[in-house]
């Protein structure tokens, strides 16, 4: 009941207030987290742009309310189709109904017909590109036309054109499909000598091998349309490292021109010497590194019927 002079703090009231604060339940205390509880991570803005135009939506860096609103909106099919496809997915998983595929086929053909000088194409190839682009006819027509013009400009490929690459026997099409009906390309890496290879011939050899695989599967009722690559990594050294050819095969051949054909690469018995090369190649090919599986001989043998596995996996030093 004592009065406190102006400008002075009553010690009794102060102590009482402190006691009340310390006796309050813990749930009522709100302590803000430290300002530097976690390191700040710079996140680049990711912009999504629809094919038909419109302003891009910046998802990262927007307010929580904006991000929530954008996330609730389904992306247009054209945007999804243009996102980098999930590597290794079988193209049949992206197929539409018979009506959708028929409508898509007609739409793609109409788009190609309007493009002056576009080479002809069969229905099966059109449908393959439609499935690759998740039934977006515009995206499929655009990608397919790029392939058709590139393949026409490349011209026919005969064995005489790639003789210098064929004679090394470093890469070849296996005569048997695997258990899943996939055609097989075998690479015996120690036979590929970088200083001796002709890049142009090696690139044509890669295209020739893929097309030979497609022909094999068309002629065999078991053919799945996918390709299984087997890399025999025994004896690998720096003399065999060919980043230019690897990038062409993965990024140009299998991503751009023959999409969804490459289902898996089995890197068999990869030595330590390959690790620094893989450290360079992996970020270059990006998501396509997911198709490469480092494995043992038996893992690959299990994919073949009796007596149909590549001979290099059962013969020679270390086998």
C-alpha cells in the first residue's frame, strides 16, 4: 500500500511480476528461434512457362500464399510434356486411350503436313513420339520433326560408312533379345581406344546400332521397343575414356532423337579407374545418369535365357 515516488520502480512489484512469469506454464512462453539457426540456402527461381504464352509463374521465392495457390493449379499438359522426361520410363506407361492416340496421331500428321519439306514418317513412330510427349500433339510434332529432318540430313548409313568403327568390335548389337524383349547393345570398353577412333564414324555407328535394334524388335513378336546396353568395363583405363562419344550417344541419340528407347545401361565390373571419369560425365548427362546401373556379371546374366547372354560376360580373363 505504499506509494512509489515518480520515476522509481517499486522493487516489490518487480519481484512479484518476475515470480508470476517464472511460474507460468511453459506453453505460454514463445521464444523466437535464433536468427541463424540454419544456414541460408540460395535457391534459384524456377519459372514455368506455358507453350501458349502468358506470364511465367515464379514458384520459388514467391510468398507462401502465392506458392500454395500455384501449387493447387494443375500444370497444362504442354508444360508437363516439355519438362525433362523421367529417364528409363517405358514409353508404354505414357500411352493414352485408343481414342486419344487416334486423335493425337491425326493432330501430329496435320502439323507435319503444314511444315514444308518435312520428311514422311510411319504411324508407329508418330505414336511413339506422342507417348514420349505424354500425348501432347504439338510437343510431339515439334520433337518428331526435328528428328525427321536430322535423320534425313544424316543420310543412309551402310556398314562401309562405319567400317573403321565396326572393325574394332568394341560395340555391337547382340543377336538375342533379353528376357524382357529388349534389344541389346554390347560395349567392350577396353577395345575402344580414344586416340584411334574416328568420331564421325563412331557417331554413325551408334545411330546404325540403334536402328538395327529397332528392326530386330519389329521382326520379333517379343520385341518391347526398349534397348538394354551392356558395358563390359574390364580393363578400363584413361585410354578408353571418350566423353564426346558418350555425350553424343546419351544426350543426342537417346534423349533427342530416339526418346525412351534406352531403358538401362549395365556397367559390369567397373574398376576404380572409371570413378573420376564418371564424376565428370554424370553431371553432364544429368538425369540420364539414372539409367546407368553399376553391377556384377551375374546381375546381367539373369536377364538372359540360357545360352543367350553376351559371350564377353562368360569368357576371357576374369570371367
